[in-house]
């Protein structure tokens, strides 16, 4: 499919994988995007996951027939984009691989070869004839070797995983040929799950690229953006600044229903004080992918779970570990928990917050054995206190 001028889309859809990176659900599938620039010299921009190589090769040959490919631009070495490199080299043995020095360290490690390579640095330009590709290094968005390639002729930013999102492409490729509604929430979930830890590097990359006259964003996942570039960039800017909207995410684990009742009381208290956006997640039922996306979206977080084997309920421990690893900033935190004999859950949440550094709101609520009217009222008070902080923002 033609993107613009002599730039073509040759990517593939994956509608079979259940979990991206073995962790994140793909209810709408995912695309692996790759692009061909046909000029005096032909350049292929990124490849696809190796399982889809036969389909991928067919897409390439539909565009160029028997012509050779001169260059393979490697913006990102993660295997869902680099997995077909060795097979591409078998079919196009004269191809030159283009990347930065770190790219080729990864290439050797993954695929055992780094021959016929062209090393590029910040600001270098590769001429294909009419098209000129300029390279910009954007390390840790979200791997250290990541770079982007800008086609100065057509104003196309080949952005790697930056500006990507979950979701296969249903017929069309350009945002102008589809209803993009489902992709916006999947973009936020993709960012929070995959890129979320690297807010500072994303901000640096946005600053580096803001002077470019970008007409098209061609990322490695999701739609090719043309008319909605401003919204895409704004979304990534907001998420990488950890900016929020007023709302409360309540995450709880419960074995016999007691901490679940506490969570309901907190929600009731927050609602009484005017918080309308309240999202509740049972950590044993909801995939952490969706919980993390909501925590990126809202400024309030309440977490609670029982003590289990002398420490915190395992699913809550796992979720909090994922939150810590994303370096999320500037949230209000309330917490609660329970036990039958050795109260450790509330203590453990407090210990984890020493790493999170969220602002604690209200008084943590801890029950022993079961809930009663007094403990539920304490939870409502906690919910009201959180609401006051949330709405003050």
C-alpha cells in the first residue's frame, strides 16, 4: 500500500498472538509495520517478526518485483522488528544494513552477524536519489540503540516504536482510511505498558524532533498517522510527563471478600465528595496491563489486599512491583488491608511506597479478621480524603 510518493507499506498483521512480550493482552491483535522507499536506491525500513516472513516477502515483491534492496534501515532491534533480518539477507545478499554502533552490538548478539553494515551517527544523511534520510538518535525510547529516520523529501518520520500502539490494521493503513477511535486507548495502554518507564528519554526525543516538518508518522505498530499527528504527539507528551486527569483507581485483592468490601466503601466515600471517574480493579481478575494504563491516566490510587504467608497478597505485590518499575510520578496514594493474625499487608504497602514516593492521603485502614461498621466508616473517610486531594487538582 502506498503511503506517500514512492513510500510503501509492506507490514503484516498478527491476529494470533495472545500476549505481547508474553505479558500484555492483544484483544485487537497487533501490526508489525515495515516500509519500502523505491528510488534510485531501494531502502527497506525495519522488518517484521520472523513468523510472518513469507507474507512479508510477498508484500515486498508486490512492490519491487525482482529488483534488489540496497539498504535495510534498522531503527530498533527488538525481535518483533528485527526478527526477519537474517532471512532478508538470504534473499537480498547484497543488502547493506544501516544502524548506529549500538545497533550492531545488538545485531551480533541476536543474530551472530554484523557484516556489510553502514554505521550512522546523529544527523547523518543517506541519499537514495530523490529521497534523503536523516538519522536521529533517541536512546531509551525504549531500548538504548533506538533511532528514528526522517525522510526529508516527503516529511515522513519513521519513528520505530515511538508513537506506536496496539491493534492490528483492518484493511486501511493511513489514519484517513479508518475509524481511529479504538486505537487511542490502545495507544495509552501500549505506552504505559511498554514505554512507561522512559518518560524522560521520550521528552528529550520530542524536543529533538519538534523542529521537523513532519507530514507523516510511520511507526512500527498501529496506524500511519497523517491528519492526526498533533493528537499523537500530544498524547505521548502527556503520558511521558506523567500528567493526569482527576480520578481514582482502586485496586484490591481479596480472598474472602473483606478487602473487597473495604474497596467498595472507599469508592463510596470518594463518590460522595464528587469524584466521578472511579475505576475499580480486582487484581486477581483484571490483567495488570489495563490497571497500569488507568494508573497513568488518573491522579489518585488506592490499593489494598490481605496479608498472605506473612507478607502482601502476591498479586498485589506483583502489581506494585510493575508500578515501581515504571517510575510513575505525582500520584496520591491511599492504602488499606487486612489479616487474620499477623498484620503485614499495610506495612508492606508502606514499604513499597518508599520507592514509589507517592503522596500518602488520609489514614491507612487495617482490619483484623473481618470488616465491621467502624472499619467501613474508616474506609469511607479515606475515600473522602482522597477525593478532596483529587478534586483540588
